[in-house]
C-alpha cells in the first residue's frame, strides 16, 4: 500500500483554500484548484530559494564556464534524445544525433565543448512525452507537479521514463550523484531567468504559464524541427503573451463617470 507523503497531504488540504478566477473554466485544466495550490507552493519556493540561487550562480560563474556546464548536461542527457529518435522512427535523426553525441563526448572533452554544432550537426530535443504524443496518446488534463512545475498527465509519465534513460541516473557514488543533481537543477533554473520578469508582469501568471506550456508541447508533438525550434518556440511564447493580454480585463477609464444609481 502506498503512503501519502506529508507534502501531498498538505497540498490536498490547501486545495480548499485556492480560489479560482472569475469566468469560464479552461477545459484543458479540470484540476485547476489543485494546480493553482501547487503553483503557489512552487512559486514561493522559487522566490525564496531557487531564483536567488540561480541569479547568484549566473553572476559569479564566468561565462565560458557557464557555457561549458550547460554543454556538459545537454550532452550527458542526449541519449534520451537518441532513444526517442528510435521510438519515433526517426532513423536519420538517430544517426545524426549519435554522431553528435560521440563527437562532443570524445572531442568536446566529455561535452564541455560543442564541436558538433560547429560541424553543422543539428541539436534535437525529443522526449518520451513527445513520443507518446506522436503515437497518438492523448495528453490528458494539465497538471502542475510539486517542484517540477507545469506538465500534463502524458508528460508526467514520460518524464518518469526519461529519468531511466539518463546516464546521470546511474551514478553510484551518492556524493557525486547529489552534487551533479543540485548543479543540474541550478543550471536549469538559470536558463529560465530571462522569462522571469515577463511572468511576474502577467495579469495571471498561472494562466500565462499554462498557455505557454501547452502551446509549446502541442508544437513539439505536431511539428517543429531542430533548426528553427528556438525561433518557433519564441513565437509560441509571444502568442502566449498575446493570449494573456486578451484575457486581461481592461482597466476603467478615469475620465468615464461612474454609472448613476437606478431611480427608486
């Protein structure tokens, strides 16, 4: 029998305290009350600990070392991309990605450098959640995971599967394992700092993040090749901003007098 963790029980208790915004509910998010509670928990943790640590990390780390660390983790996790190439039947991409992984591992000093990009090899981004979508599995309801953030049911299952495909998962030395894991999470958070201000300025940050995530994942399942992926994802992010602005109620004009009370 599986025991509920104290964190799970706390989130369930707090669900009754979460308030929903006025208006029609989003059909993609039937668990919105629970998701908003989890989002608030993640946001408080991020503001108190993760965001300040990420900003300090970027500030004190020399740019060349910052780039090297990012290259290393990208290369270390690249077998996930290669396995999903095969699962999606992308044999040509599998060959290119295998070449990229070997080139960066051998001549890039374990992935600290990225000679594969300079050689013209594309950098793909595939995962098991995307593979499930390619196979026709429905994504299910939107889901905010504690600590990990936005997801959906399909991607949550895929994230678990991808963890077993990551070579870093099989480091036996506990000090090396937890050390690299902490550095990895710090690196991941530092990459998102550029979007933090936009999220803070959103009328409803929760809805903004939900729209951006779901649009990005739909794009990854239904199209999008590596060569223009960054540009296309930026377009999706801009579209999420437009959607959020459209959903923001207009501020009342100061020059417009309030309506007169109805006559008695």
